[in-house]
């Protein structure tokens, strides 16, 4: 324990770099814009409700509506960026 990987050391050394902070800010906000355009196709409010609901019935209603209309694939597209989002966001915040 206590050993950092090469990538972690690089990020720590460069975390004072304004360029690196600006770069990851641009990547992060570009990612958000792309996610917004994906969600716009299926209804931004519905996507927000699906991701924040605590009701399984509400989740099923929204998802089944997208399945019935053939739009569920559009929702799945957002996962490609979503997988990397925590990395970009955490580097931007560091």
C-alpha cells in the first residue's frame, strides 16, 4: 500500500497545471453537452426522472415506453460516455 501508479503520480504532478485543469474542464463540459443531446432525443425530463426515481414502477413505466417506441437504444448510447465521466470529472476537480 502507499504506492501510486504512474498515472496517479502524473496526475498529482500535473494537478497544479492550469492547462491540464482547462483541458479536463473542456472534456467534461463537452461530455455533458453530448449527453444532453442524447437525452434530448428521448426527452430530457424523462431521462432525468428515470435516473433519479426511487420508484421501480416509475422506472418500468419510462423504460417500457422507450422499449415500445424503439428508443431504448438511444438511452443506452449515453453509457458509452457515462463510463468515462467519473474519470474526467475527478481529474477536473483535482
